[in-house]
């Protein structure tokens, strides 16, 4: 998209400043939506990163006066749909299948109870719903959007939203909450990283970095190269003391980060290895909202 030629430099600067503030304030809500759409808090943050890159690349084409909140939700929604298509997991359902359902627009004690229960549903269970149901339930029961706003975002009628919402709620209630997974033991790499990190042996950790290692942090530009990424540990040396421990999330090994002394988990790191070297560090220090809905399993004792 090209920039609006009628948009002056001062107007564009104001628009970008407003957009940056709105995007930063909405980031936790946008992540809650994206994570439940794609069924992963980790992939949900990737969706947000991708969406925000597009947001600021196309900001100059936004007509003055455009409501930024629905515009941001639309971009995140579309990026999440792209991610689902790429994984070939998107499912669809004819909209006309459930239009004979009762009117559910009125909020009452039962509706409030349903919403509370929905927020507690394991994040992965949302992936069991067809996308239209998934979107409607997340927007209404998790984020508290109105039926009219949901209809506008999803380009559906209010009646269609009501149908998808009722069917989605019913399907979620039918999904078993029984979890039989047993967390694997931590890998030697994770145990070694945790031991060095907790001992604050920053030089030893720098020696684990691959020459082309990358560091990704929300609200920060990606950096690469062992020399620059090595400063990551310098920063942690100056932060209030934290401790890391191996755990599992969505089938992936993570390092839970907790404040010392005896603080609970605040966020996590995700490392990728190439041989015995770290090729990627994904640190969520500036995106603690990723813990919302995260079904973390402590690593089994060895």
C-alpha cells in the first residue's frame, strides 16, 4: 500500500505517534486474541510481531480519522488467518447452519458464568473449534467485545455471530479437560543453560552463542551476531535477580523466568540450538502477557 499523498508530514507524524501508543496499549489484548486463534501463546506472539511490522509499514495509507482499535484487530485477525492457512489447520463451517438459535445478546448471570468459564478453558482447546466459532467466542467471552463490533471485524451479520457464539460455547463445554501428558525430562542443554544463568556465569553463556545467533524481544528490534547478542547477558547482570528453570509449553522446551527471592514465574525464554550452540533466543521479558493462558508443565525430575 502506498502512502496517502494528501497526508502532510506533521499529520503523518501525529498518526504514527497515535498508532504507536494505541498498538502498545492493545498489545496484550491482541495477543490474547491471536494466541487463542492459533492455539499457541508462542505462535500468537509471532503473529503480533508480524502484524505490527505490517501495521507500521502501511500506516501512511490510513485515512485520517480511522478508528485505530478495530483496524489493529483486523490486521491481527488477518495475520492469524494467514498463519492458520500456512499450517493447513483452518476449518470452515457454513454460516447458515445455526440461524435458528435463541437470541443470546442479552447479558445475564448465566452469560457472565459462561464468560468466566471460557476464560479458564485451556488455550489449546480453542483450536478444536472451527475458525468462525473460535473468533466469536474469543472476542465475546475472552475480550468482551460487543456483538456489533464482532460482526464488523469478522464481516458477518450479527445473527451469524450469535450462531457461531452459541455453537462455539457448546463445543467448548463438550471438550474434555482431562490432560494425560507427562512432561519430559529437561534436555542437557536446558539444564546447562539454567545452571550457568543462575550462577551468573555470563562469559560461559556467551561462549554458547553461535556466531550468527539472533535475539528476539517484543517491543525491541531483532539483533543478530554473537557480539551484539552477547550484551543480552550484560543487561541481565544489571537487572534485579531472576532465576530460570526448564519447563515445557505446547510441546516445546522453555526456560521459566522467576523473580528472586521466591517469586512466581513472570515470563519465559525459548532457545533454539544448532548442535551445542544457541542459534536463537526468544526472550519475553517485555511481553509478560504471553503467560496469559500458557499451560506450562514443569520439567520432570531427572
